C-alpha cells in the first residue's frame, strides 16, 4: 500500500532550480581536521576502505562546488554535514546504525521511494529506518534536507518515546473509516508529525547557521540557493505552519496545528 505524503515526515520544498555559478569555499584547516578526526573515530578499522573514502571526501570538499547539481554520493553529503558540531553530534548517533544496516540512505528518485509515496516530488522524507533525499540537487540543498530527515530518524529510532511516536503514525496510515476511534488516532498522529516537523526545521536552520558561522562565504552561497528557490532559509514559524496546513503540504486542520505546534 502506498502512503499519502502528508502523513510522513517530509520536507516538502519543491525543487526547480537552474544551474548556479561555481561556489567553492576556503574552509579552515580546523574545520577540515575536525571532520577527518570524526570519521576516523566513527568508522572502525575493519572498514578501512570506507574510512579512506571519507578522508578523501573531506579533502576534496575544499574544491567542491556546493551549487553544482548531483547526483551526489551519500559519503559526500555526510562529509558536508560533519563539518559542523551539530552535524557531528547527530551523525555520531546515526552512523553506528548505518554501519550495522539498521538505517539506510536512498534517493527520492528510487523505485523504493516511488513504492511508498502516492504523488509529488519532495526534497526528502523518512520512513521505516530509511532516509530518502533528492540527490540530484546541489550539495548545499542536499546537506540541509539530509540533516532534516536525519533529525527525524534520530527521533523515531533512538529518541525518547520514538518507537511509540512512529506507531502512532503507522496507526493513522492503516486507518479505515469504519474503524473505531478514527478521530483520536488521526489526532495522535497529527500531534507527532507537527512537533517532529517543527523540531526538524529548527535543526535544518541550525546547520545552515553553523555553516555560515564557520565560513562567511556560506552566507552568499545560501542566499543564491534561496534566490533560486532551491532551499528555504531561515524557515520561520509561519513557514512551518503554512507547510503543515496547506493542501500541497500536510493538509492538517488548522485547529490541530495551532494546538500542537510549539510556540
């Protein structure tokens, strides 16, 4: 059974960007070294090839055009995320799951994604230990959308009460109109998704803010991506509410969104 996109943990920015000019950055030696050390710690010696892959990706990221369209390898995207502290903190929780095969990264253009979603293009979504992102976009957009979905993954897989939250979502997905407690089940799922989306968008804002703080050139790079309608930054409380209530978004009732959206 395919799943309607509004009930999933989606970031539903639609991507219609044209090619950008070259946007390379002169990252500090400290930022690069912190990222390299992170991957040396996280990847076991038994996976020496993967350890070397990340070392090479971090080394090459100095010359990367962050506005060039993909597809981009997941190792490159995760390397970009690992440049900042919040990225390394989140990845330190998820990378062990990834290495054990308990979490996977897939493209929204894959057959697996198309088997889940009913309609529409999306920057990314999380579903049953799978993070889906559109890897055809620029690296700066992909870093934000992947971090957003990784925030969902962390919440549902290892966060407090996460498994119960995901059960609430799946209960709503399996509903039939003849079932008892339809209203209560839908409201429980809406509460989970509303609060989860709010948390993920704040995290998405944070990683972009940290990238700008690390290298001021990211400010212009992100501005170009915003102007080209490839990303939204900053995502405001008003933006989140609109996404949750509009028909092309989650289409939740305004009364429930206003009840559960954190102030």
